[in-house]
């Protein structure tokens, strides 16, 4: 069983991932001229902002607080979003969508890591499962958009 401190560290890790996703979607929105894609990216950026608020509330319920608003600094997912920013510089829709897919897959892996540790995360398992499902649905939508663009 993890200590409360370790659980808080795990939740803050997820918060960083969620914020990385929010920033990634905002960046994707800024570089595309496609109004339809902008709407999709803004929708998922807002979703991630909501997830961040939920995680902050849960962190507070464990007796800590989180100031993280911009994502991780050294994490793998942050490096993934850096790669996304490089892809975004091309402004090619396919490259942007592929980069976002990479970020979403990395986020799902992190959620799976914490969800698989049910005993330590039982009090927030429903939250993590629901958020993971939202990320998975976003991934599926982005993958569908990619298929349409690749024709």
C-alpha cells in the first residue's frame, strides 16, 4: 500500500499529463487554419482543463494542493508534446493529427499504470477510469479524423 504522499505524487503526475494534453491541444488549435479541427482541439483542451480541476480537487482531499497549470517539465509525455509542437510547425493536418495521437497514447499508458494499481488508488478509481475513457474517446476521434485526411 502506498502512503498518502505517494498517492499525491501519482495524482500530480496525472495532473501534469492532463495539462500537457491541454497545452498540446491548444497548440494544435493555434497552428491549424481548419475551423473544424480548431473546434475539435478546443473541445479536448477544455475537457483536459476540467480533468485538471477534478484532479486538483482530489489532491486537496488527500491534504495537498497542486499549482501545476502547464504540464510536466521532464516527463516522457512532455517530450511527446514537444515532438508534437515540432510537428505542428509544419501546419500539415496529417502531421498534427499523428502527433496528437502519439500524445494521447502516452496519456492512456499513464492512466493504465495507475488504474492497474487498484488497491492504492481505490478512492479515486472511478475518476481515473472515467478520465481514461475520455482520453480514449478523444484518441478514437482524432484517429478517425486522420483516416479521413489520409483518404
